[in-house]
C-alpha cells in the first residue's frame, strides 16, 4: 500500500474534488443512464463542506477526498473518491478503516449510499456495512459501531 495522509479540506480543494468525482463516477452513472457532465460536478459544489471533508494525499499530492458528515444519530460517509491509478492499492481500505475507528470511539453508526452495481460496495461490505434499503439507483448501507477495547 502506498503511504497516504489525510489533511483537512479547504474551499480551495473543491474544484479538484469536483473533477475527480466526474472521472470516478462516470462509468457507473453512464451504466445507470444518469451521467450528466454538468450535474455530476454541480452536485458536489452544492454539497461541499470543508468542515467535514478531508483530502487524501499520496506523496504530498492530491489523490482523493472523503467526508464524514455528522447527523442526529449517525455519521454519513460521503464524497469518497480516489484517483483511478491508486484504486486497488489498499489506500481506500486504510482511509475507511481510520474513519470508522473514529466513529467506533464515539459509538455512532455510519451510513452511506453507493450506486447500484458499483464495485465500491464490496469494499464497504468488507468493512461491516450491511444493506439497509435500496432503490433502482442507490444502495443505502449502515455499519453499527464496534466495541472499542481499552488498552490493557
């Protein structure tokens, strides 16, 4: 696995994340008949909140993003995009594990949605997410917090 770091996002990061989202989601959105080059970018611009977003860096360079948005009874895992050249190297699993551990420590479930047929669903299932609901476009998943063992 390549070395990676998370740093807090800023408003300056939005366009890099927007463009990565358009690349990463294109195949799945086209398969579902829902790809629109303007909409795929604008939806992220409209929902980008740097307060709950991190930038993934590999060798000091932008490689992806991830958000963990607080909600009343859970955290929403969102905007998880990794440059295609870095997918399958363990970075996504490492980032997901780190953020899930943070949620476990505070005892909150994590929810997400993934597009129907997306290979990312297997990653989420390996990390304990189960299907809560689905529709023709999205699969909604949840992961309850795992107990955190005290150092001993």
